[in-house]
C-alpha cells in the first residue's frame, strides 16, 4: 500500500496566550485558580464570563475571587478588580501552596483485594475531582505582602463611586475602565491586526482577568425593573466586548437579597457560565449531621458552551451532589457522600424515628400479622 504524501502543517496564525492552553472548538481555556472548579467546569474559556451566586456572608465567594486573581499573578496576567475597598483584594491575595503534591489522590494499592475483589478496579469517589499534577492550589492562610503585588494588578473601590451616582453613570464608568484596560494592554481583537512592512506579528499575547465583586444596582434599596434593565444592558455589553478580546471575567452577585427571584434567573442568561454557593453559615436552619464535613453546597447552574449550537446540560451530573470545604487551608469542591452508619441500633427502629408516619405503619403490620396467625391452627 502506497504511503500518503500528506503532511500536516502548523497554522501560521496560531497564537500563544499566557496562562491559557488550547481546547476544543478552537478555544483557549484558562484556570480559575481552583483546580477542582476547573475539573467541574472544564476551565474558563477565554472571552467568557462566570457568574458566582454568593453565599449569605460572601465569605466563600470572595475566596473564589482571591484565587482567581492569585492565578493571574502567578502566570503574570494583568488583573482588573472592582471591590468594595481598593486595598482589600490586594492585601488578601493567597500564595501558592508549595508542598502540594496531589495529596488528595490516593496512592496505588500494593496488594490486590482478596475479599472484595470485585471493587479492585472501581474508581475512587472523588477521583474525577482530584487536582492534576500540573495545577497549583493556593494557601488561604498565607497572603502576599502588599509591596510584592505587581503593578499590573489594578483595584478600584466602588463604594465611593456608587454614592450619589446615577445608574447609567455608574455602569458607563465601569465599562470605560474595562475598555481602557483592554486597550492599554492591546488585547482587543475586533479587527485583524496587519503587520507593517519589516515587522512580524506577535504570536504571544497576554490575558486580562476581570473581577467584579458584589455586583448589582448602585442603589440597593431600589429593586425595580428600571434598575435591573440597566444592569442587564451592561452585562450584554460586557459579554460583547469579552467576545472580541483576550479577557476573562468573574462576577459575584449577592442574589439572595433580591426580593424577586426572577432577577437572579435572568442574570444567568447574560453570562456564559453560572455557579451557586450555598453556605451553612448565616442561616437559621439547623445543619444536618451528614453535612458535618462540608461548609456548604455547590451547584452548577450553567455550563460554559462557546462556539457551539448544542446546549450542554447537567445530564452527566444527575446523581452527583457537590459540596465545598476547606481542606488544609485549600478551597476544594468534592462529591458529597453520606458517612457510614456506625450506630448499634437497628436500622428499622432508627428509620421509624426519623421518618414520620412509619411507627403507625409498623403497628398496623404487626396487628395484621397477629390476626392472621390467630386464625391458623398450627401444631408444633
């Protein structure tokens, strides 16, 4: 059989983005700073936005934003942060965990299973969420000194801007800051850049990381349709400029304070992916003992799907309940499972105590059995 003379040639216009790697559908994917979140979402595509529904105390939503900025500092990506205080995010950037060597991955078993040999090749419970060897996790207990924060990490406090400003002025100011940063680092790709004579086109480009914390209308007391109409108009403009630039954005929203739940559902339509954090802290409801190992529940409301007409649903995660916790000062997302029942009481008695109405059902079964036995004349 004659061999083919076809030789694959590399694309001449292919670029390299700092802190990102090529993925499917011609996309580049970057890290969120949390390896387990990367495994759930498949990474954060360049030119997309991620909406995080905050927990009631906004504690763990701020951790997601801090790890996102810390990943940009590690790979030398410029960052643009909008927080309540401009120095708050800079003084709380976590440092990489140096002694991280895939500690969550169970070591290979040296001996084969003799009794439960059928479970020899069964995958571990959290194996698909374990961090890869190339990913870096961050120590939440160690912060970077303020004088060591790079100059390309820009932070703006939005508390003084919001006071006394109209809705349209506030959103215009926010959008102008983002567009100015994109032009400053030459990250807009809306028009093809033609190289001049004698110049070569840059094949290595950088990536801008945008963080907007506690995003919402400037006047939190007015939750009317007009205020949210301006908010949705800004999100639509932000999504448009992200598609034509080398940037990624994470937006945290305290959706639990909205009196009408339709606004929080509409927010997911103007972003590319959406997740929700439900913390057990700050709630009046008692926590179930089965959740003692976790700090809250994690749910994916929308998966990132770009350059595709097919809607990615959570069909592969139907039987998967996710929860988040802080293990060894590291924020991680795990598959939630119930602990083993080590009580010495019978399972039927414990079940009758927890589920209402089971006691009456058991009594009725006993009466029926006694009546049926009384009719039988059994001679032992």
